[in-house]
């Protein structure tokens, strides 16, 4: 079933014509392969993609939308539709951002940005939660082609005490005009995830909870061209095709 779905994925995307004039890839380490990705700090047009990974063994349709209601207020939405089962997962947040300096859209170096707000997601049983995110981006080497990004996020359900934390540090390098009509982007870094925590019952052992709360670091890799992308995250690879 896994091989058949992958063949259908390749045949479907092969029928889609890729325009010769394509805007250059933006250096970003945000992956559309998961709803729990550490999100970017700037808004862009709606992004849609086809996604396949060996865990689900089904083709999924991904969409990501970000709306700027004010220079420092952003509404973000990520959704994933399983084309085999019809299941739809989503993750939506509204953030108020505070920056250490002005944000220059064209520059790879960006000020430290802290966002606080509220969110709702299917993974949290459609219940609201408090959310916070922090991002810092630095341009490396000469030119605007290499970027170091550090990101972190935190989500807390005040009723259940469920706490979700994650972070990523990665370096991205883009190669414009890698071929006549193709750009290339390479990204490598480390994902750090903490186990999902909840309120501890009275009288429970503190030793076992402290050992289970240790963060786990995983390698993150991503290779993208104009439309295709191959990603490796949390020990799992995935394939995406941007529409």
C-alpha cells in the first residue's frame, strides 16, 4: 500500500506543469510536513502542498495560511487532509508580537521576536490553549543566502495543565539559479522536543516524572527545489510537492 500510494503521488505531480518563471526560494527552515512544526515569524501567501510519509502511508493535502491583521498581530492556520480516510487535522493560533527592532522583510537578519496569544487545535480536542513563540534569525557569511534560525514554542492548556514545548536551531543555505530554471535550498539543524506534560497527581513519584521530562534532540534535514521537497525529521522522512 505504501509503494502504491507513493507511485500515485509521483504520477499525479508529474502531470502538473511547472512554470518556467518561478520566484526564488525563500530561506526558511519551517517544514509543511507536520502541523507541529515551529512556525515562521513572517506571513506569506497561502501555501498548499501534497505530502507523503511512510508512517501514514497515505497521500495528504496540506495548507498553511497566515494573515497579518496588524503589523504585530498574526493569525496562523495549518491544516492536513488525509485523502484516504478523510480525516482533517488542524492547528490555529493568534499571536501578538513584540520585537527588539524593526523587521526588514528582504533581510535574512531579523530582530528577536516574542509572540503571545491563544490557539485551538484538533490534537487538543478542539480546546483553546495559551501559546507563546520566540524567533531569532541571523544572516551568515556574505550575501543574503545563508541563515541561522533559532525558534521555540510553548502551548499550555490551563484546564488540563497539558504543556507542549519544542525548539529548533538550523542553518539554511539557498542556491539561486542552481540550474537554468531551478533554485535549491538545503537546511540542517536540531529539533528539541520535551515530552508532553500534564498536571501531576498528588502523591505521585517525583523521580519518575523528572526522568520522563528530559528533552529529546533529533536531527533535522531538508532539501527543496522549486516544488519538490524531501525532509527528515524525528527519525522519519517525508516527501512534499508545493502546489
